[in-house]
C-alpha cells in the first residue's frame, strides 16, 4: 500500500514540473460588431446661372459684374474678351468668368505735356513716351485716345506710391496740353494755367475712368506725387481743389482738421525746425501719406522736392519746398483723413 501511494505522489510531482509553455489559455473575447460602410450620398446644389457672354460679329464681351464688390472684385470686360488660340485645341468658356478677379487699372495719373498741341501729339504718338489720353487745348469737344486702356502706356516712368512702384503697370495716364513752367530771375518756377475747357474735359474723362475701375481717391495723383524728385507736372496751377469740390475727384484735406493741427504746428515748427528728430517726423509723415522719401533726418534735396510736390497738389499758393506751419498742418490733416491701409 505504501508503495502504491509513493508511485501516485511521484507521478503528480512529475506532471506539475513539466513546462507549460505549450499550454494555451482559452479566454473569452466578444466579437466586435461588423459595421457596413455607408455609401456617401452626393448632394448637388443648383449653381446660380451666370449672365451670358455677348457675341457681336464674332467678338465676345462680358458686361455684367458677378464678383464681390466688397472685395473690389469685378468681372466686367471693358472691351472684347481676349482668349488664347492654342494649335489643335479649343478654348471654351463653359465656366467663364471666375469671380476672383479685378482690374489692372488701379491708378489715374495726371500730367502736362510742356509742349503745344501739335508737338504734344507728335511726341506722344511717335516716340518712346505715351499716355492713354491726351486733352488738347483747341477749344473743341474732342479728347484723343492714344493707347488702349487694357495696355500699358509709357507715362509714369520710375514711380512709387505707398507700397506700389512702377505705376505704368497699374495706371491710366492722362496728358494735358500745357507749356509747363519758366523760371524768373530768382529761380522761382512760374507755371502756365489751364483753360476752363481743359479742366472740364479732364473732369469728365477722369470721372468716367474712376467710376468704371473703382479707383479710390488716394490713387488719383499727379506725376509729381509719384516721382517728386524728377517731375513737376501738372503743377500748382492745376485745380485739384476744384476737381474735389465740384466733381468729387481725388483727395483734399478737411479745413476744420487743418485748423486743429495748425494751432499745434505754430508752436512745433519754429521751435523744432532744424532738430533731426522733427525732420525725421516730417519724413515719416510724408512716407505715411504715400511719398517715396528716405528717412535721413536731414533737409536734403529729395525731401525738399517731395515737400514741393505736396505743395503743388495741396498748397499751390506757396511751393517753395519748405515745411512751414501751414504745410505741416495740411500733411497731418491728410494723413488723418486718408490713413494707409
């Protein structure tokens, strides 16, 4: 009996010491529910029908704006639609026009020719300088178009305004027949006047261009504004205030604002005139308004010419290039009314 018990115990011990690595435990794992992939349902929204392209004698036009005017987007074509003609392919206008577009024409720049009528025509049509329009001084009701508005004319040259440069790319130029200026014995520039007929022509032409291309007041400028160290046109005899008052064209300061700044300027200018920090402040204000000028802290020639350009436009009674009390008040008033965006 004892022997039998011994054998049973030994068998139990051997079994318990056998490696268990090949023994698998069965654990319960619930099955995850199988989800059927849902078929995406396509929803179609009816696209707003676009106005049709006008076709006249095989030439296409689009005369309705479907762009967002709050973003200055405009899809109108002033003139025919220009399209590519790739060999072997057909360009179609199935999705024309895209709403995200606007005009190249963002500036209107005014000039004088410094020449009489006949020579103005010759130079602007036969040489390397041009303008989109020429306003004559012959007393008729004609305005000469010299360049397609959709193309660049060579009127602005090296030019800057606010953050833009090379304004030929983005502007329309109007030349006005005028003999320019002569210098008197003291060296002061004496400018020729413009006739009433010319001013009316310029106003009507400018108003049409500004309205069609939505050109802001801050972008209606003199050649002297965008190139103050090189140019004087159209000079202090051009009636900017008349265009502003009677035709709502361009910029002008508010008299009340100017008077408020004048009181401060009367104390500031005489006391600080030659202080580099004041000169720097003036140059910064000129730059803020739109003029391209270096912040040198000196009354250098470029700064004086820039002040002169400001005076041609906004203080024509005195254009000596000196930042006096009234000019300083005018500049500050302009910056208040037309802040850079």
